[in-house]
C-alpha cells in the first residue's frame, strides 16, 4: 500500500468501538518502522454515539499535514458499514478499504426518520472509487478468538497484511496496549484478522 | 527520548519541564487533557477551578507569589476570563504566567468560531501559535522565558487540530525554578489597579509591546525558509503544515509569535518574493497586520475565513488562484451514494436528563438551556430546549424573557458544573429581582460532557483527593430561593409532582433533578437491561418518542395496528426505567420485575 515512501490511513467508526486504540497502534507501528508519523483525531461530542474519525500518516521523509486529503488515503479501516460509506471518498484509486461487517443503527434510523443503506452500496462506492474492498467479520472472528471486544484487534490484524512490515512489529506495538492476561486471546484475534485478508 | 504526544500532552509536558508549580483550568474541548495530563506529574499543584476567570485569578496569584503558573481553557473560556486577563496585562507578575487558549475552528464542540489571536492585540499580550506537538512543548517553555523577560502574561494559542493531533516529541527533564519571593508582593503601583496606578501602568505595557515587537525580529520562533521566490507564504499554526504539504516549493515565513508581528522580517520576506500570500485559519489577523505595513498581500481573497482548513481545501482554492500546488486537486469521485443517515450525538441510554426533558416537553413551557450533554435535549424526538448560548446564560435569559411579559412560563435548565461555573450569580439575580423563573438543575454528579471531571458538587478534585462538597440545596436557599424540591431524575411521577408544586408558587423556584451520569464506572456496574413483552406491546410508539438509543423498532408488527413493536437492545440498555414509566401498556418491566422473571427461570412468561 505504501507509495513513494508514504502511507496514509483513515480509521472510522462509532464512539466506543475502539478506533482510538487502533489508531494509536497504527501510529506506533509507523514510528517503530522508522517513519515520521502524525496522528489526528476529533474527540468531544463524538463519544455520545457520533461518528469517530482518526487520520494517521507515515512518511519516510517528513509528514507535514496531520490530515489526509480527500482521495489520498491508502488504507481506510472502517469499523462500521455506514461509516465506511460516509468516508469512502477519502480512499485513493488503487487503495484498500477494510470494512468491518457490522451495522450500528443511528438514532435517526431507529426513530424511523431515515433508512440504513443496503450492504450493496458499500461495494458500489468502492468500485466507483477504484479501491479494493475487503470485508472482515470482525465481531464473529473476535468471538471465536474468545471475546467480541477484540473486534478492533481483528481489524488491525487485517490491515497489517497490507504493508510490508514484519508481523512482529505490529504485534509488539499491540501487545503493549492490551492487558497481559488477555495476550493470548488478542494474539488469536490478530491472527484471525490476518488470515481473513490473506485467505 | 522521543514519544508520540498529543498537543495537549505536549503542553502539559512543557509546563512540567518549565518548572510550573501551580496550574488551573475549567474543562472544555479541546483543552481538557492539558490539566488532566499535567496533574499526573509530581511537584505541580493542579486544580479544576469553578470557571475560567477563577482559573486565571488562581494562576495570577501563584505568579504574583513568584511561582511559574499556567491557566488553560477553550477559546470561549477566555471570554469568561477576559476581565482577569486584562488586569494581568497591566500588572505583570513576579514569575512566568502562561494562559492557553484552545480555539475550535469548525466548532467540533463549541458554540462559536472566535479567533483568540484577536485577544492578544486587545490585551497587549504576546501570542504564540505552535504548529505541532514538539512546538507545543517548546513554545510552552519559551513562553515562560518570554513572560519573565518582559514581565508579561503570554497567550499560548492552539487549535483543535493541534491539541488533538499526535506527533513525535523529544522529552527532557524538569528544571526547578528558584522561588524569588516567599511573601506576596507589596507594590501598590504595580499590583493595585486603581485609576491613578493603572494610568501609570498603561504606558509601561505599550512600551513593553514595542520591546517585544523588536525581540520578535530576531527570535528563532519566527523564521524564513527560502525556496522558490515566485510565491512567498506567511503562515502560522497548523496552516504552516498545509502550506508545506500543498506548496512544497514556495518560500515560507513561519511565525511562531503571531502577536506582535516582526515588521522588518515581514518587509524583508515581502521584498524577496514576487507574490505575497498569507495562509491562516479563521480571521485575517496576520493579513491585516501585513496590510497595515502598506504591503500588497493576498489571503482571505483566496482561502476561506470560515471553518477549518485541510489540505484538500487549500489545494483546491490554491490551484484556482494560480499558486504552485504540489499536484492537481483530486476530482471528486461521483459515487452516487444514497443519502446517508446522520449519526448525531445523542443523550446516552440511561441518561438522567431524558425524563426531565420528557416532562418539560409535555408541559409546553419555554426552555432556556445551557452548555453540557443536556444541550442535546434540543434534538428530536425530544426537541425540548429552545435556547442555548453560552455557559450560565440559561437563567438570565429565562429571567429577562419573563420580565418581558410572555404568555407562557420560562424554565431554565442547566447542569451541576455549569451551575457552579456561572449559574450562581444569575440565580442570585432571579432571587433578588423576583421573577417566577423555575430553574432546573440537572445534577448528574459530574462534569459529563468533557469526560467526567470533578466539580464542587461531586467534591472530587483533579488530583484525586477529597475536596469540599458543596450542598446544592443549601447554596440555593442561601441565595434566597424559598421554593425548592429535590427529586430522583429517574422518577417521572416525582418529577411531575415537584414541577407542578413549584410552578404553582409563581415565585423564584429551583428543581434539583439528581441522578449520577449513567456512564460513571460505579453506575455501569449496576446495569440491568430491560426487555419488551411482545404480547403487551401494541406498537403505539410512545417509547420511541423519549429518544433512547437502546429502544429500536422491531421487525415484528402489531397484528391490528400494523405498526412496529418496540425492541430493547440489551447491549445498550442500562435499566433506567424511564421507558417503563412512559409505556401506557406496561409492556416494559422494571428492574425488579426483570429480576423476578430471571429468578423464575429463563423461559418464563409474564404473569397475566
């Protein structure tokens, strides 16, 4: 996914899904792999069930803007299907969108004032962008690994396959951020995410 | 050692390394994490003050006492603190005094988009504008040196993008600053700002500003980066990063100190380039300064004044203006997406404010609101908040509207922390000037919106110690409120009884609706998800109208009305029972009923 010594990530989801932990890991992997790194996120009202978005940029020389421009993301990691659709235009042609197979219905839909977009719209959107779409059943794989809470680790496993950085670098950065007693479980979740893309 | 730090973490680190001894703040996005982070370091006293003005007074007092001090706040907090900042400009201090103003372009979590660089000129204070986390740390340390060299408070102005972005930062050790004084200064000419003394100080601060402007010509905080000279860009803060990203070959004058401006440096830069452009977020502050020098310059004629900049916008408008962009703007892909449902922030499942707004909506009163989670009560389906302006404005506005003579009663609604922030003087005013305003204090025992900071109601201090716990009822009575009721915010009937009794008085009144925030850890441990009895639910939809994210529309339809039945998401429901109480068909059991059912076995049906 790296182009010209740089790689840009956009991570999107819904408050409470673990996107912030994931973006911290992506930033640290970049630093460990010798890149200059910037990470940007917006807190605030998003923790009350709103959309959450983080940007992470790696560059062999120097990162200037902490924000990724439209059509510039090499990797979009979406923790939720509709959020994938909302941020689809960030992905560059030839980029990759890893989308968690998960729907979180917003209040506008549950109140009956809007309709949740059908799954086929996601395929259409990334086809229009010219990006590769990888759908990962994060919650299912995490549950199989031991807990549904590790869905974000499954998704990190999935995007770790997209870059030519040793798997161990990813795992080391991840292992520092998960409780010691859940290491094994998280490793299983990480491996399941890798297998989901590689397979 | 290098570590990824957010701008806020880096400011805290810089304050600690600079030997700051006292720091005070009121929480507010995007500034909150500065004090939270600083409070984790040793040898620095940190507090949540009751509001931003108090925080500046606290920091000023510490600086008068000869210790380096910090006050931090969001941009609108500076409005609250402005009176104090103006006197500190006149007095100066005995040790470094730095005030962080965290501005919020795009209003990610704010009521306006004010550019606080304007305050620097207004207050005659130097203003630093860092462009990444390393600069956040370095500029904080530099601000203390600047403050002490010129006997001036310094504004460290950031924006959300800087506060909440993380970049690598080189760490260093703390330098302890020797305390010059152990007594409060006795220097009336400098510290007693009566007219005679203040007249003496005004020329001093005007001269100070001239001397800082001279210093600005040579400080390494400002620098010229010569590249191609066809276009020269003057820029500061995060806009510097966009300038480097999008116009990599242009010459740049990067200003770390955005007030006062370095006149000779700007003239030198302007003379060296064919076309002079200012790239800055929000107001044309630098642009106007350059224009006053009589130089031809472009800025807001190219770049937007409203909202947050980003590389996409800068590239698009830059290319249109003929500036040398790195590459052509990306054509927007036509994806023919369906209209996507918005995902607005909402009152959480189990929110203690929901029942109050349900009641107020039912009573058809005018509702003057305030700043906090409960502002979200304006959203449908509750739509039960008709005004929100700034911290503490709810009560005064309700009072004024009442005095204007309306055909309806006006209710003021504000939270516990907001009440202590600026609600107190407004409530005293209602009691004193006698309006029949009902003030509802939503006491959820924490400052919830910004992430559960302590306040005088909870009595939990920033540094995790037991502080004084202020008694709301006693405070209100002390302010002259005779009609007062306190009820459990989860008890709809009790809320309505108290409301009715207080409205009957036609006097100043206070209703305290108390219940801890459902997101507090001790509350989370007590969740009991409720469920819907499908045989009792007839799809009437009343529970949908309380706007709880845990209540969904089932795919099951009522056989008679053909309306969707209610369904409760057990992963979201906290068991607050507000929906149980509004359901006219007893289709949603209470926690006690749920427990009885569970005791009776997993397959049991409700007894008929």
